[in-house]
């Protein structure tokens, strides 16, 4: 156990015995019980957000809206279908790598990148569905 883990050990036992009463309590409890996991989760979310911003800077919102204004149900469905195809491509890559006991398909594209891509596409689909894409 390293120093950081020992620092959290006392806090963890304190929160483990308490039942959380609101969202802030739940967050504090979880972060105290699993500090390394929750910090890694937040770090990955930030990396995903930064990647999203760089990609949007390069491609613009039209790559997801498929050149439409996303104003009709048909336009939204087209966009969501495109996102589904992208997610499916990534999931097929994950499946192939896992089934063949490989960590990457191409140099500098590890399995973890595909996991993060699927997650980002899911967030993007949610933004499209909420009518906020490109706004």
C-alpha cells in the first residue's frame, strides 16, 4: 500500500459505516472508499472531453449531423444511426481483439482507445437526442 492509499484508509473506514443521505454524501463516500478508481474515472472523462473538443475542432458538428440541421425526427434518426454504426465498428474491433487475445489492432491504437471511443459516441448520441448538437 502506498502513501496515498494509506491516507485514504482512515477516511474510507469512516464513510463505509455511514449511509449516504444525499448526492454529495454518495460522492464523498464513493471517492473515499475507492480513491484510485474514482480519480482514474475523472481523469479519463477529462481526456475524453479534450479528445472530443479536438475532434470537433477538426471536423465540426456536420460530421455527426450528416449535413442536416437535426430539426426533423428523420434527421435526428439519420444522425443516431450514423453514431450507431460508428459504435458498432468500435465494438466489433473490441470483440475481435478480445477473442484473439490481442491488445491492439494497429500500432498506437490500444484496446482502451476503442472503449473510450464507444463511450464518447454514446455521449454524443445523447446530446443529439436532447436536441443540443451543434448548439
